C-alpha cells in the first residue's frame, strides 16, 4: 500500500446530515407522534466569546396532546456501525455545556412549536476545530397508551438534532485509513475501506476507487457515499467492483474533501 496527500485550490460549502434516534417501548400500537421540521443538523461558524441563537421547530402529528421529553447528549459513531451517546459534556469535543434551551413539556393537537436555544462560546483562545453535541426530543406515552401488562411493542420515534460549532476556519483536517478488506458479495467484489478523522475539524470527503489492469489501462471508477466524519469518529466506505473479470489489478482510492485537502492510497488486488 502507498498513501499520499495532494493539495488543491478547490473550495465548496459544507452539507448537513442528521441522525434519528429510535426508542422501543412496550405498548399496544405504533404511531409517530411528533415530527421535526427542517434539517437535523444545525451548523454554526463561531468565534470564542460570542453568542449565537438557533431554533428547532417540532409539530404534533396526532389529534391529542403529546408529552415530550428533551435532553442533551454527546455523540460518536464508528466504522463498525456502533454509536456512543454519552453524558453531555463528557467527550473532549462536546459543546453541550455551551448550549441552553427551553422545550415545552406538552404539544397540543396538531400544534407546531419552536424550541429556542442559545450557544455561548467560551472566551477561550485555545478552542480550535469542530465541537458538537445533540438535543434529543422524544414523545412520551400517555396513560391511555400504556398497557397494564406488556402485550406488544411500540416504536417511539424521537429525534436527535446535532448542534455543530466550528471555531472559524481553524482545525487540522486529517484522516487515517484504519482497515482495508476485499470481500465477495454474490456476483461482485467489494473493496471495503474504514477511515478515521484524526484531525480537529469535521471532514466530508467524496470517495471513489479507480481500478487499473496489469497493463495500466483504466478498468473503471467506483464511487462510495459521501459521509461526514467528526474528529475521533470513523466510517466505512464500500466500493462495489461490479462486472470486473478475475485477475490482478491496482486500485487507487481517493478521498476528496472538496477543498485543498485530498487523500488517497494505492492497493494491489486479486479478484
């Protein structure tokens, strides 16, 4: 394997992705009780010592009042599919302690309400890169919906709204390749690459693999999903090498952050 990092002059904006938290409780039926309007990731470029305001809009989807519970949580995710929802402020890059908010305990029938929050960034010159946490909004079962005995399963859908703060344009952007595997799935080979953000600021690189035969001719380009990665988190990229004959190949795997940061590695493959 060989790896490289190539500078580039390209720039682009960040895109957001949210997380939905699922809770399973004993009950008789299943229904969605609330819905969050808009994006599930709220992103701010901030400066130490300043305050910022935000709003989460939630709606009742039922014809009766809904009790809701709100809380904060830290959040990490990893390439193996695991997630960690930690106590607010327990993780090194948590901004949970910067955030105050007020959420109503009850939403009326088919009512839409706003949860207003404020971010007070500490006046600390050592802050650098990306900090984040989540505000969790979860509907509660009413007494009429709670059975005397557990006789079934209800899915109670809550939402995790990620509040992300970047300290200006600061923070090192850097990834590390954790693991590489070539696996077989039905008629296709899949190149599986796990990467970790070992820098200080989130990255969201586009990812693709270019395949070359023994003569150096291009066989194809195979893309993976564009995934956001917080510092200390990792993701798994899957490149499906479909309709490729058996043989020896070289694979050039590229992670392009759509700015001056681009990373890659080269592998010898035997399909």
